[in-house]
């Protein structure tokens, strides 16, 4: 019962990169089920993801494309695939601090190892079972808490 | 007849050859005289001649039993020559009685030389010229027997052997002669030295004839008399005598003729009238000179004479004169006891005057000479002057060689004038010793003997010298014992084999440094540091060593003189050992040449007799001249039997013509040699297969002399060859034999076929050239060289695969195994090769399959990966919403429940579509319809019909803008491609812009292309290739599974074409389809143009 309260006090902005609309809905539903009211921005391919992060094209306006606190990234994406996006983020000084969690249907070992080779923060396979899906989302939340506590406290102190 | 005789005798070539021999006008020589004597003894003839017939005379190199004066002249004019007829005919001349011979009865030899019976055999040079005759002559008629003729012929041959031998040794002799001349010059020099010595003691030398006319005078005589030498020559000595004494000059001349040697005083008058008194010793010479001459030496004693003038009449003056003489003068009483001796005499004998006056003549004679060479007192008493050489024993026991002139004085007293001639004798001994060494050399005496003689000769010249010759090994580093007759044997052995170096005694250093090394004191000289003890042990104190140089400057050895006391050489000593070194060089080089000659002769004999093959000399007519045992063994005849036959006699008739044809060609000079296999008849009648190699020896004038035949029994080899040939014919593999030069010696029939050659075409050619591809040829050749030189090899005895070159320049892959044929020397190789083209092809196919399979596996893996992802996606959706649906129902939230069901259905439909497309794709890869002639316009019509609703909905326009060709393709599949492209073109239109599609054909860069151009959204450059990937979609918002273009490209590629896109975002895309000409049935534009139409 404490958790949701915690979450609401720490609004975490998530960038979801997912080409499958049904999956997007599922993820959003799972978050709703857990009462995670995090703001989620959705983009549908690798190109859009990078445009969003670099505020290019349709995402020029910073108010519509704020810096996310976390990125959920599918691997199989149109135009520019997820690994490429991951690589670009992790090679960029300004972006590499943003935790990236790969959320994909692939359990292929090659994909897992390639993702970790490109410094992914976590790799989570999409389960078919919705409860498991929810569990994943919860884990994501938990994961994020641990990950971001330190920098966030710092920030508060400075303020 | 007569003109023919002249023509042959005067033939310039013949005369030149005769002169070249250098035998004319040379003294008689034992070698030839021996043969003459032999003839006389065997044939009992009084006269034997070795006659060399020149242009106007015959010269006798040897003449036995010829009457004087011919015997001294040793020649006759041709008017007296029988031998010229032998020269003319080149055949033996057999005359039983010349007086009955029409050709000879006028010959002056019959009258002057009493030549009645004559038997002469020609002396023929290797070049064929007849230079003379070896003949025996009798003064009475004789019937010459065949045997006698044969003997004379043999002896003539021996004479020629002797002459040829000399000729053969020409170069050697020339060298020897040159060296001999150098020696002679050296001897002359030493003679001159002797003369100088004599002159310096006696001052004057002159010769005069028996009238007293001066023939020669020396410079000193001229100076003393006040004349120039030229003026004196021709003057009479009488006119130079003081006028008062001229009357007595005749007595002098008479006395010297009688006594031949005369000593005394002459009073001479100089040009300016002054008187000089000479003490002379003059000698008459009659031998070896054309006219008798008197050789005189005189000492000017004027001063002494003048000083003692007052005492002239007295004894003391006489004694004074005696005393002043350079020669020893001894006067004894009638019993031979000395009563007076001059100072020179005392010095000569080594006694004091007092001692001598207690001794007598006998005491001066060495004991061993007293019996053999006693004083001839009786002759003296008969008033004769006895001059002779004899040995005088000095007080210290040493022996001095002296010339003594003894005569009786009034009162029975004896006066002896004695001169030390040891120096002159030494010079003579040197000359004789050296001559002896040279003679030995020419006689072929062993080198060690010759060197021994040289050493002894030089030892005799230098008192106390112990000579040594060391020879340098052919390795140029070690000295070997040559000669050292008086050195201790142990010492000789100790230094035998010593290695030369910069401080190895005198000899080792001299040889090393190539220069004379004079060590005066072995015990102190650094050169001897290592050998001092050895030398001391043998009491050797000094050693002078002279390198022996060959004509080319190479060191051959050393000539050294040892002494038992420290000693430095005089100039004469140095000259002596230098000369000895020269002579030793001649001896050593000569000996080496001789040895080489002997060796090559021995080798020849050994080769001939012990050859493993038959060897024969065969006359140009075919007669066996000389055969070895092996040949006899091969044909089964004894040597005697064979020598009576010709090769034609034992040659198989079927082989004879071929052999004779070759013989004819060789005699004509067309071929230098030939080899053939042929058959002889064995004595037992059986056939013997032989391999015959024949070469021709020609005389020096170019005429054929005789054949040398080498006959090899090849029965076994033929059998082996036959077996081998059969093997090579029958073998299924390629078999190739190669010799050590890399040449192909045999090849199997299959190999010839495999490599594309005619039978036997490649035999004898280099394997590398014929069968090895260019790129490997150098490597192959190097490999052979490496094996032959080092024994290392890379490919022997194992299977290797390589490409072999064929006759047409193509290559064929072979598996090869090469072995060295056992016991072959030089090594031969046999290679077994198998054509592995089929295997290689199979391997290539297999590899292609493997590669394809691997490629397919990769594709499959990617395919499965992609599918698993795209199939999983709807499952996740369905699973997720199904769980949500449960919650929706629990909550009775109908709105959300419907939503969930909607998502589930959509996912299921998507999955259905995905599976359909996958099936289509997999069928595209596997199933293919039969190609047929297709009208593209017709296909387009079908496609448009199928997509009609889609086209209608999107308000699209489709135009065919150019005539399309007829193609030979799979109708269904090709339709699918067009449908995909049309679908895409309609689907990806820009918002608010009605799609317009243009379809056309064109030829670009010689390639037929179709295109489908749209005015849609376009595709960014970077995604233009990505869109052809499986399940690749650029816009997931629109319908589709991302399989369509993948299928289209695959179908086009299956027809041999390509599919790609050119596009500009926001303007539209053009999909291009290249069509291989092979599938175009009709490209006629005019025909197709009529089908152009616009569809809406």
C-alpha cells in the first residue's frame, strides 16, 4: 500500500518505444492496474524514438518531448531497430544516464547479449500472461526506484 | 715413276713435319742406337741405319757399321739413298741384290757404300707422313725372310714410338730445355767465376796457334803490354818477346807441341819498349777444336824480377821466383824426399816448410791412392813430364784435388808444380751432377732419385752442407719428405707432413712466405722456436731454405741446406741453392706430368681390359684390331678367333645394313658417333642382343684411322624393358619415368592419353617443360636440384595433389606419388599419377552444396528468429488481453471487456494473415510453375481486376506508358510480383494526393527493365534496401505483414532478374525490375505499343 504513495510522490516520465499498438495498450493497462500514474510518451519506431530524444522533426518542442527518466525499448522496430537506438543512447554523453530497459518478445540469447553489450540497464522478455506482464511492470518500477534514488536525493539536496 | 718419287720426297708438308721433329743433325742417341744394335744382332747385318730423308740428303740418326767418312758425316746425298724409295712408297723395300734391281742399279750407294742387300721399313708419323726408313744393309746378296721383314717393321715401329714419345713430350721438353738453358747459363756463370779466379791469380790469358799468332787475349794482357786487345789479336807473340830472346821462341813452340803443357818465364816488350817478365803456364789443346791452339795464362813478375836483378844468377833468385809462384812447387831428391817447397806449396799441403822437408812425395798421396795411383817414377826417369789430376792429402787429413805437373830435373831431382783445382772440380761436379739429374729426368727416373742427385750435387759444392728437399702437398699446406740422403732418418720423419706457416722453421716459413729463408743460427732464430729442440737433437745449427717455384709461380716445395754449425751463406752458396731450386722445380713438374701420363695410360688400359662392357678397336674395313675379354665373353670367341674376323661376320644379317649405313655416315664425317641396338651371333649360333656405341678415331691428317666400339650385352635389359613396356602399355594409371636431368624416359599409354600426347612424343623432353604448369615449373626444377644435391625432398613417397599441364595448355588435376627407382645411380624417378578431375568436380559440387546449405541455414535461422518474434507478438497481445478480459468480467466492466475482445480478435486476424503470407513465401522458395510465354499486358489486366476494389477505394490511376515485352516466365508468380508492386504503390500514397501509377519498359545499359512508378510518400535513402527484408515495415500503422516485397524480390531473382527501388521522400518511388534477355520472347516495341492504354 505504501508503494503507490511513493510512486505518486516521484512522477517518473517514461518513453515507451513500441510499434505494436496492442502491446502499447497492454503496457499502459498494466500500469493502470498497479495504479502507476507515471506519464508515458509513446513513439512507434526507432526513428521517432531518436527524434524524440534529440528533439527533431515532430518532437522539436521541448514541452511535448521532455527528457524521459526511463526508456522502455522494444527491439524489433521499423526503420531503426531497437539495438541501434540503444547504441545511440549509450554512446551519447547526455543520454547515457537515462536507464534503458529492453522490453521485447525475443528471448533469443543473441539479442540479450547484444543488448547488454550496448550497456542496456535491464532486459525483460514480454510474457504472454498478463499477470506476469504486470509483475514486470512492477519490477520495472522497483528497479527504477533503486536505480534513481541516489541521483534524485542529490538533486533535492541541492535544491 | 721418278717424278712421283721426287714429288713425295719433296712434299713441303712432309719436310715440315720432319723438321718439326728437330731430329736432323742431332747427335747419336742411345735410345736409337740400341734399336740399331738390336737389329744388327737379330738379323746379322753389318750395317743398320735410321735414315731421315730430307730434301737433298738422308741424315742418319743412328748409323751402325757404316764405313768412314760416312760414319763421321752421318749423312749422304740422295744420290746414295735407297731409303727415299721407302719414303716414296710408304711400304717396306725388300732388295735381295741391288745390282739386279732395275730401279736401283745406278744408285751410287752400291759403289760407294757397298750396299747390296737392303731391307727397309718406313718411319711413319701419326699424321701419315713418311719421314725416313729403318733399314738393314748387307754387302752381299741376301734373301730376306718374312720374319725378318716383320722384325724390321716392328723395330721401325719402335723407332716411331721413341720419336712420337719425344714429340708427345714436346711441351714438357721445351720447358725442360728452357730450364736446362737457365741451368747452363748458371753453369757458365760459375765457369766464369772460375775463370775470374784464375785470371786474378795469373793476370793474363791468351791463346795462340802453333805459329805463335795470337788468337785471343784478355783485357789485362792488353793493359800490361800497352796495346788494345783488338791490336794484339793477329799479332805474333814472337814479336812481343824481347828481341834478345826471340830466337828462343821457336824452341818454346817446339817444346809446347811436344810436352803440351809448359811453364816458364818469358821476357816481353811493351809497346813503349819497356820489358816485362811473365811467368806462364801454357797448354796445348788439340781435341774438340778445329785447329790446335795453345791456351796460355801468365803472371806478371816483372817487379819481383827487377828487384832481384842483382841476384839473377844466383840460386836465391831462382828460389825467390819459385817462392812467388801461385802454384805449389815441390822439389825432391831422386828418392822423392822434398828438398825445397815454396810458400804456396806449404799452404796447399797444410804443413810448415820444416815439416815438409822431412816428408816425401808419397806422404802427400792419400793412403788409398798409393796403390791405385802411385807416382810413375819410371816414366819420369824416362824424361817425361807427367801431368795429371790427383788427390793430395793435407796435414789435417783433408783431401785437396790438385793438378800436378812433375818432371825430372838434372841430377835425378824431381820438380812438381801443383795447383789446387778443387774449385774448378767443384764447378765441373756441379755441372755433371746437374746434367745427371737432367738426364735422369729425361730417362724417367723416379722423382726421389732425381732429387737425391740434386741434393748430393749441391752438398758436394758446399762443405758441410746437408741438403733437404721437401715437397708441398697438393693441399698447399703440408710439406712432405722429398729427399734428404744425409739428414738423420729420424729428423726426416719428424718434419714429414709439417704444416707450413709464418714461423715453421726455415722450410715451413719459406713455403708459406714464398721466399728464401736464411736462418744462420737455429738456436737463436725465432722462426725455429717450435723446432729448436728437434734441430738440436740432431745437431743442426743453420738452415737456408729456398722455395721451389713452378713455372706459374706456385710453390712446389723447398730446397734447403742444413749445417752443423751456425753459418751465413756466401753469394755463391745463395746462387747454388737458388739454382738447385730451379732444377728441382723442373724435376717436380716433369715428374708430375709423367705421373699424369702414366696414370692416364694405366687408366686407359684398365678401362679397356677391365671394362664391364666390351670394347674394341675396329679397322675401317671392319676387322677387329683389339678386343677386350668382356667382348670375347659376350660373343663366345677367343681373342685370337675374333681378331681373324670382321664385325660383319658376326652381325645378324637383318641389322647389318643399318649398321653399315651408320658407318658410312660416320666415315663421311656426317655424324661423330652412333648408338644402336643390334644382334650378334654368338659362337654357339645363338643371337646376342647388344647395344653398340661407335666412335671414329682419325689420324692427325683427318683420315679415318679406326673405330672404337663399345658393346654392351643387353639381353637382360631388353627383357626388363619388354616387361616394363608391357606394364606401361597396360597400366591404368599414368606412369612416368624421369631421369636425374628431369627428362622423361618412359611414359605409360594412359599417361600420354591423359596429357594429350601422341605415343613417345614426350620421351626425352623435360618433364617440367611438358607436364608442369608455368607457375610451378621453377619450383619443380629446384626440387629436383635440391634432391640431387642434398637428398632432401618434399614430395617423394607420398600422395600429393597437383595440377598437370596438358598438351593443349589446359591443366588436369592429378593425384601423384613419386618414388626414386631403387639402385638407380644417378637416381631415376617414377611417378604414378591419377586423373582426379571427376573427384575434384564431385568435391566442387559437394562444396557448393555445403555452402548453399550453410547459407540456407543462416537464412533459415534468421527466418525462424524473425517469425518467432512476429508470431509471438499477437500471442502476447492475445494472452495479455485475455487476462484483462477476466478482470473486466470480474469487474463487470463491459466497455473494457469489449475492448479486450476486440484486441484479441485483431491479434488473431493479424496472425492469420501472417501465417498466410509465410505460407506464400515458403511456397515461393519451393514450388515453381512451368514457365510459359506470357503477355505482360494480359497479366497486368488480371492484377488490376484482382485489386480493383483497392484501386477504387484509393481513387488510384494506373497507366501503361510504354509497350511491354512478351516474357517466358512463371505466369502466376510474375503476376504476384506485379500485384505486390501495384498494391504498395496504391497503399503508400500521400495524404490528399490521389495515387497515380505508371508502368513501363525500357532498355538501359543494354538491360531490359520494367518499372512501376508512383507519386506516393517515397522512401528515405537509408531504408530503400531495408524494405525488402522479411517482416520489415516502415509504417506499422498501415496494414501489412512486411512479407510482400520479400516475396516479390525472391520471385524476380528466381527468374534471373533484380528488383530494387529508387525514391525521393515526398515525391514518389520507382520500383525497377531487370529482365534477363533469356526470358524475353519479343521486345518489339511497335507491336506492344498498341497495347498501351490508360486504366482508371
